[in-house]
C-alpha cells in the first residue's frame, strides 16, 4: 500500500511534535509561513545584536514537561548541555525565599519551606496550609472558580497573595488572579510540584532556542523524511472527494497547528476561535559594562516591573547580561522599548544600587503569547473538522494545562494519534 500523506500546517512546537509522531508511519509535509521553525519558542538573534543570544521569550521548563524533554532527547539533545537543572527555587529579592530539598515528595517541599527565609514559623505553616487546602479543593472540585475567588474563600491575606500566589499564577497561567482558572492551576501543581521531586525541578536553557532546541528537532524530522517548507503560508484548505487540498496539493489528512487566530482565518468553520482572549509577555534583555552576580540564577520581585530575572553568567554565558520576564505585560502602560529597559534597570538597581545604565537593551513582546486561562474554559469542538480529515493541534487545545510548551507538544502528539487511527 502507498503510505498515507499528511500535511502539517504550522512549524511551532505543536506542529514539530505532530510531524515527529507521524513521520515513521506517513509521508509528512510541514508548512511554515515564517523563515524559521519554532513558533513562539525560537531564536531571534540578529548577527549584530551583541548579546550572547536573543530568544522571542525566556522560556523555562520544569521536570514534569516529559513530552517535550522526550522529543528533545529523541533529537539528540543532551540535557546537561542544553539546560541548567535546579531544584524548585523561590527567591524574591524583596520577599520570601525557599528551595526544595533533595527528598521524595512531599518532603522536598515541606523541608524546603521549613528552611525558608524571610518568613516566620507561623508564615511557613500558613503557606503549607494554603497548599494543602488547594490540594483538597482540587481533588474534590466540581466547578471551576477564579484564583481570586479561591483565595478570598480561604482567607489568604494580601501578603501571601503578593509574595506567592500572584507571582505563581502570573508565571504559570499568564492570567490575572480575578480571571485565572483555579482548576488548571491545581493541575500544574499536582503534576509539576506535588507528584514527585524531579518533576518540580526547573530547567533553564543555556543557549539560544534555535541552536539548542529547534535545529536538532528539525534535523530529526529531515532524517525521518519530513518535507519541511519554510516561507510557505498556506492560503487555501479544502476537503475534496479524494482528500484534503492544501493550496491545490492533495493530502490524505491535514493537521492544522497554527495559533487560533490563524486557524480562524484559514478555516471559516472555526470562527469561534475569534472570541478567544489573549495576554502578552514581554522579555527585556540588558547588557552592562560589568558582571551582575545575581544571588540565584532566577530572581523574582513581588513588586516592580520585572517579575523574574535570569542571569546569563549562571548559564555559562556572558555574566554582564540579564533577561527580565514580564508576564501580563498588556496590563501595564504601552511602554516604548526604552521605557521597558529603564523600568527593568530600576528593578535591577534594587539589587545593585550603584549600577550604571546598561550598554545595550532589547525588548521583545509577544502580544498574543497565551490564550487567557479562565475558569471553565473548554477548547472549541473539533468533531466537524475531524469528519473532513482535518485535525487541530496547539497549546490552547489542551484539556488540563494552560498554554505552555508541554501543552503544545502533547497536543501535537495527540493530533497525530487521532490522524493515524483514522486511516
């Protein structure tokens, strides 16, 4: 029998994962509108940037991201070369600090908080009780509510909201507390913090995402025979008698792994995707004349503009460089690039008061970085598309997680499984 043909439209991480899962059983063609693969997790470094590297965002993995780590391993990526792995670390420059212990769950977290700094024993017990209450609620939850409602119902005071819950929710869900899904937050903690210690580890990329992630996976796809066509924006998609036509080329099946706003433009029957709400993430890269020895590779602020700082020196790179992450940046004033750099510099001066202005700065904003992770959110139905041999993949479709790289990879692999089962 002739091998089935499958078109994967979109070269982000959902599309890459789908193509890798299909390639041994089908002839796969991967269409990507841009010049490079990787979607919202890719390198954007111009040759004359002067920085070690620039990505379109400072992505952080955790040990529970099993599928993306497995895909990278399959592509020949050595974890120690690509990542700095750290135990779960919560270090606020202006607040509480703790680090998970090298013990089995849940003792890793209990011991870590017990040894925490800038909080008394009553504070530590309060935080542990709050986590335990969320675990109980998550196991019994019948209806989703916002994190703000959950915090109010459990009388979590303003200090703990500012010192822990708000930075956690902003970083994990990129959604304001008043609109964030408590159920999906519970899924993140259940799978990534509470289940086993290794799953709570943090993995920070040592090099640019293009070199260390995208290029190895693209090499794997080419080795498996995938026809990768960058610079090809698909204009038309029609189901016909003999298959699905992609710009006039016939395929047995199609996986559309585009951002939802592009899906709606390509598939009129997916107009419901136009109603989705998005939030932005801004990353500010700064380079100074002197090294910045941050107290931890990842340093946060409970107040200010920058929420998390990542020092390049701890990653084996230029110690004069730092990356700052601002989740929900659409909730702040519409700063210019220079204003973003000035605001982040003021935050860094809280650690190094005499620090002169940076020599160079670069600001990158993903305006629609993630779909809002709201209570009761369910992905739009896809049965009608599947009946036409068209399948969707993307982080916004995951049934349990917020929009993350792991959600994208899992979604791509699930779409590939559905596609193969349909033959």
